C-alpha cells in the first residue's frame, strides 16, 4: 500500500471513528437522559398525584395537606402549586419554603379528584336494588367523609381502605370522643357471580343506566367531597434538561487522544525518512558522496529514498569519473608533451640534429595529442547533448565501402586484409559523417589488434527491425574480465602497448556516445586468441 493511501486511510479512519463516537455518544446521552427525564417526571407526577389523592380520599378534606405538599416538593424538587377548580389556593411549595412564589409553568394542570367511584357487583342486580345501592352509598360516603374530616381536624391520623362499593372505610390510630363515629352499613347486594358479571358487561342499556347512577352519585356527593384540585408543576422559566458534560468531555478527550496518536504516528512515519534524507543531502552538500539513506519501504517515501541513493551513486560515480578523467588526461598528455619539450629544447640547444625522421616523429606526436584533444571535445559535447548531428537517409553498405577505402592504406601497411560486405540494401536516418567516425574508430582498433596475415571484415545487414554494422577481426582478442571496461575512457586492452599502436584510448567511448545519440546500441564479443566482434545496432529505415 502506498504512503498516500495509508495516510488517507488513517485520516479517514480517525474521522469516521470520531464522527461515529460523537454521534453515538450524543444519541445515547440524549436518548438516555430524555428517557430518564420522562420516566422521572412521570414517576414524580404519579407520586404527587397519588399521595394527594390518597390524602383527600382518606381525610375527606384538604385541611393539613400543605405539610404533604412541602414534603413532596422537598423530595421531588418540583415546584408544586395546588388550587381548587374555583382557583382557591390550597398550598404553594414556594410559599411554604419561605420564598416568593414563582410563575407557574404553562403546562396544563394535573387534576386530582378524591371522590370515590361507585362500584357495582358484576352479578345481575334488579334496577330497584341498584338504585337502593346508590342511595345507600351516598349516605355511607357522607358519613365516612364527615367522620374523616372531623378526625383530621382533631389531629388524629386517618387511613382509609376501599370497600366493595368503592367507598372509603376510615380507620384511625386512636378514637376521638368528641366525634361520634357512625356504624358500618351492611352491604345488601350479596356475593358476586362471574357469569352474571360477563352478561352485565354485554348489555349496553345496563351500562348506560349504571353510568347515569354514577353521575347522580357524583352530583349528590359534591357538597361533602373535597373539591377537585388543579396541580401545576415546575416554573415558567425553568431550564430544560441538559446533557451530562463529563461523559461527553471524556469521549471528546478520547477522540482527541486518538487523533493525536494518529498524527504522531503519521508524523513519525513521514519525518523519520525525511530527516534521514535531509541529513544525507547535507552530507552530499559538504562533499560526503558516500552518504546513503534506508530505502526499503514500498511507498513514495521509500521510492524517494531509493531515488536519492541512485542520485548519490551517480554523483559519486561522476565525481570518480571526473577524477579519473583528470588523472588520465594528465597522464596521457604529460609524457608526450615532456618528450616534445625535450626534443625541442635539444634542437634549440643544437644537441640533436633536426633530421627529417625526427621532425616526422615529432609531427606525429603532435597529431596524436591533437586527436586526443579532439576526441575529448567530441565526447564532452556528445555527453552534454551539444554535439551537432545532420541526419539524412544513409545507405550502410556504401558507408562501409567508403570506410574500407579510407583505411585501405593502413591495412596494407599492417599486412591485414580489409573486406566490406553488404547483405542487401540497409538504410538508416543518421549523420553519415558521425557514422563514418564510428566505423573508422572501430576499424582502426581492429587493424591495430590484428597481426599481419589476419583479416578485418565490415558487414552491413538487418536483424529484425534494426540495422546492423559488424566489425570483425582475427586479432588477439580481449579477456572476459576486461570486456565491461572496453568503452571506458583511456582503456586499452594491452596496458604495455605504446601510443603508436594503442591509440588515444577515447575512440570506443566516442563510438558508444554517438551510437546512443542515434538511438542505437553497441555490443562486443571477444575470445582471446581468436578475435573480436563489435556490433552496432541502429533503428532501420524502410527497406528499399
């Protein structure tokens, strides 16, 4: 995986995790707190209304209810205001707590009706018996509510339980002599019958009748029952429930920590090789060309490290080549120039006679130095891409014949047979002068390496889509370990060979550069004692 994909994947993962964690936490907190708030609110409302209903049901009056309201407000934290349906204030938790009453909430009030609901047995009951039951229940409720109210006003603790008719059965922790408790009225309706109850529920007329009796009962008991209450909870400016800060802050801190760890990991992954590259680049700047950086990764940073190492190797090789070139040039020029200087000083001083042979030798030495300088100039221009080429359609067979003719005299003087062979018409788009320079350098080397009686063959042909020029000789050959250095500057196969037979040592380097500039390659095969073959491959033009 590339470094870019790793970085994008890491950042995307962090973003997704952070977003998911934040969304999950927010949803969880909001949902949980809303549920808790709603459940708590319902429980508080249910408790407040339940205890107030139980108080009114048991006591038959709202006298003494402020103590209950105060306790409920302290336990639930709610602001409780209790009024009757006629807007008569019964109790206010703010006033009970000794502070100014705050505006009540705009929510609709909760109604508490402590009056009992008349219950009818599920068994069949005649209409007259049902009417008698209703009248009896009214009387019993009047007695019970009056007794409960009297007991409450007298300070006695009152409790109540619902009897079979749905009416309160009032009991107290102690009797109060000044209140005359009433006798319990027996239930004249008898036991219940499940089958009759099911039948009763299935008759709409009977349900309407019983509902009518319930309305009569409610109307007849209004005067003695405590009034219904309207309970308002909360205040108008009360702040809504808020999310808990600690879990959100903890999760935000965790997400921030993950992001920071990811950033640290990413920075270390990037900066470590970058620091190594910076240090190595400074080393190169200071001349330490042996500096390298680890380049084992498969991402862009690893590729950059390997490219830097290749650049450093190239710089080091170039520096070494330049150093060797300078040394080689100095070596190649020092001896002949010293000889020329010595002979010239001897001629000036009259020590040596200026014979034609000596002058010819000195002229040849000067020509050799001129050739070295010309070859160096051509090689420098070619490597810099500044060597000018005049490309044209060239027939290689004719070019080889011309080269053979030009070197015929040198071949005859060396006792070597020079032959040019063309395997059909072979045309290339090239600079004919530079190609003749290439072939001429190869032929010159072949004639110097071939003993008398040997042969040098020039061959032009095709190999697939390439034009081929081969220069074959039957000379001494080149050792296998020397073949990789054939095209190096100032290389010579025979280190002891003199300049008269060894050349400048730059010809093959010039050959390789010119062939490369033409989009071709040059190869060499050799066997010691058998001979050498130089093969030049060039892009071929269309066949004639």
